[in-house]
């Protein structure tokens, strides 16, 4: 799936980077953006309930709070 998405980006002239990192997702995303001078982070939000976020935390929320660059958060509707 990732290869198909990146192919579409390439044909449209979008500059992108594709990396696989290990560790806590929010920490890795914020650190990568900072150390690589990223202009914009695009991230999805699943729309979990407030209780779920309280118990499990939210990667998107942590990135939004800690990132030094703009973050575009896109809500993905839940499948029914």
C-alpha cells in the first residue's frame, strides 16, 4: 500500500520521504521532523472517544502538542 501511495506522489511531483522508525511513534515523528527540517507533518486521527485517549493516549495529539512545525491532522471515519 505504501509503495502505491508513494508512486502516486512521485507522478504528481510531490516531494516526500518514506522512513520506517522504531520506538514510540509520537517521539519518533517529532524527532524526525526536527532533525530533517520537515516543513509539514501530515497525520491521521482515528476519532477515538475521550475515554480511550485518556487511557491509551493519542499519537496525533502528542505530535500536535510537541511538534515545532505545522501539523495537518485528518480525521479518518470509523468503519462500521
